[in-house]
C-alpha cells in the first residue's frame, strides 16, 4: 500500500452520528497528544478517550499515523479558511497591508490550540505530505503568484516564480518554527510584524517604517548634520 494511502481515512462519515464519532476521535487524539506526548499516543488510548470501541476507530482510521494526518489536515483547513477571508477583505488594499493581513491570518490559525501545533511540529513523526496538505500548498503558491502578478508595478523583484517560492517557504518555516521555539513572540504579534517587514522589504525594495516612529523631516536631519560639523572633536587623553 502506498504511504500516502495508509495516511488517508478509510471512509468519510456521511451521517451526523458518524461525523460525531469521527470528531470525538479527533478531539481525543488531540488531547492525548497534548497531555501525554507521542509516546502515549495509540489507537487504543484514542478509542478509550473518545468512548468508542477500537473497532469503530478502525472503521475510519487504519492506524495512528492516519489520525495525525487528519489533525494536520484540519490545521491546514483552518489556515486556508483564514487566508481566504484575509485575501477577500484586502483585495484592493496597498500591498504591504495585504502582506500583513495574510501573515496575521496564518499566525492566527497557529494560535488555535497552539500546544497541539507545537506537539505536531516537535514530537510527532514527520509524515509524508498528505493529499490535503499537498493540494493546499499548490493552491497557496498559486494565490501568492497571482497576487504578485496583479501587483507587478509595486514590486522590485522580477522573477515571480522564485519570489513565490521564497515567500511561501519563508512564512511557512518561520511560523512553524516559532510555534516551537518562540511561542511568546508569536502570540504577541512580534513574529508577524517582523516577517511582514522582511517580505515587504524584499518585494518592494522599500524598508518598512513603523507608524509610531515617523521619519524625521529634512530640517531635523540638517540640524543634526550642522551640530556634527560644529562640534569639535574630543581632546586626546594624556598618556
């Protein structure tokens, strides 16, 4: 059996009762992973926590790796939903604001059950890409590429394919690592702000300036230069 097939649910629940069973299994899987780590994660424990038989679990999930894949697929769906809302609401905004909104939406999805995302990133084994995550990656890259194409006049870069690769990988890797290594900075918004500054600078060739610290006007810069010119150098110290 191909590895990707082994990660797929055996069947999708169609009736309300079946959907409730699958939701209970996924919730139980998340709780066990967060509370006990991957070492405590097993199909028997998940079934017991969900209050169903392990046979019922196997009707939907062939193994514990398929449960992990479903958890990650739902995480991907949360990210895509947030990005879709941000893209629709910021369609006509200036490019820096669009970049900021998309990054903030990605961070917000990672702040839903952050401990679960940390466990999935840090402890759970690295699964091969699932169909859902691979399809999302392609759609995300296509959306970023289309956005840059529509804003080509605002860009300092010319190779849009390379830029798409760099933007998508930068956001993906930075935020995933921040979940594990810098959760406080992720929650405070610091990661989103700095990644926005990084990407806006790369895409437009302009340094992002914080609104709370406006650039000095020409007269103040001129006065500083005059003071620097008129101030005599310090006398050398006696040996």
